[in-house]
């Protein structure tokens, strides 16, 4: 099988040995299964007439690590059997334009669907699942945010197009910097932001709940806040611990997995605090494979590749 990964430009720069990255494990496993695996980035996508192309690099495994040949190849994207579309946010105009290229791709199975990603903002569209979320609003209004703060006393403000906690701010009633923070976050009431009720359980970290197709995986980790931040902000073993899903969480989030999968999002990561979803990661969800393998004595990459290859073969 011929597989293409669309990865982030930073990930390409530090491609070798980066076993903190989900793509490292998936590419390595696919290579071990004798797949031909290639990598590319958004800037290397193109459209010639109505045919989608990419300039890409072929990967290979050596001494238990993955590498790529420094030879740029021009390929039609339709020549691949499977594409994993996994660039990181920000979901800016370049990201959106890349999803448009895939409107002209017809043959390979693409995970996650770029059209689905384009139609699903990780913060804003979490509200599809409002019954499983804490109170929230999406607005650029200073007045509305101040009123929300007055009701809930502690809130969290999030930019809509970033990842890994970038730009997320905590605000409490009476904070002398209230208006400055709100105006900065909203670009003086010109930019929409997600505003959520602060959940006290964040002090104990947030769970990363992993979906694959219609189901929730049994593996779960807790991302712990650092000493200098109220949230998880560094990918380090010291701030990642084993977690368990309650029966209610497993039941609730299975409903969400099915709804996401029906939209073309078969791989997602739900961030959960106190049983409430705070975000639904669909662009390049981290499966924390290295950490889960160590904590659960398993090989999660095999389970994921079993799924994506089986479903790809069924679609061929």
C-alpha cells in the first residue's frame, strides 16, 4: 500500500528520532508492514488544472528510527491508496487552502477528511456536544465576556485557531487586568474567542480521550499542569500520567465518536476535565503513543494501523 502523510513543517524539520509525535509511530509501523510511506507539508501541495499534486519524500526505517530520503518527488495525490492529513494548527488561510486542494482528490482514503476538518473548528464546534461541555460562549463582545465572568467568577478564554494551549488565558472576577486581557484576546472586539467556565479539576490535569472510528479507546492519559501554568503546556513524561475512564465517560464519549466518524473524522482526541469536554482535537490529534505504550504495556500503533489499513482496503 502506498501511503502519504501530510505533516507539519516543524515536524519535517525534526523528523528523525521524534518519538513524541504520533506520526513517528504510525509511519514506523506502516513501514514495518511493508507499506511505501511518503511525507509532505502544506507548502508542497499544488493543483495543475484539476489534478492534485504533491512534492514529497520517501521514508525508510533504520536501526529502529525513521528517516526520509532527501530527494523531492512529484506525485499525483490520487496515486496513493491512503493519505493521513495531519498538519498542526493554526488553521489559517494556508491551512484552509490546503484543504481545498483535497477537494480535487478522488481515489485515496483521506484521514481525517480535510473537508470535515475545514467544517469543524476544534473549539467552536465542540458546542455540537454542548450536553457534555461546561457552560461556554463564543463571542468578541467585551460586555458579553464581562457578564459571563460575573456569573461564573472564573473563566478561560481561548483563541479559535491554535493548538497545544497556545494563547489560552485564565481570568477571575476582580482581576485588575480584566479589560486588557479581554481586549487583547478579542483584538479589541474584532476577533471571536471561546469563553468557558473555569473547571476546578484542571488543577489535577485534563484527560486525553482517544477516539478511533466509532469507538473510544480503553487507553487514557492525564495531562498535568506545570508549576508555572494552570494547564498542561509541555510534552514531557513528568507531566503525563495514566488515567481511567468512568463508565459514564465511556458511554458519553462513544456517542461523540460515532457522530465525529459519521462526519469524516475517524481520529480525534477529546480533552476532558471533571467529565466535561473542553476541546475536540481533529486536525492532528496526539495519541500519546510512546506514553501509553509505557503506561499500559501495549503497542497502540498496531491497533491504530490495523484500523486505518482495514478500512482503507474496504474502500479500495
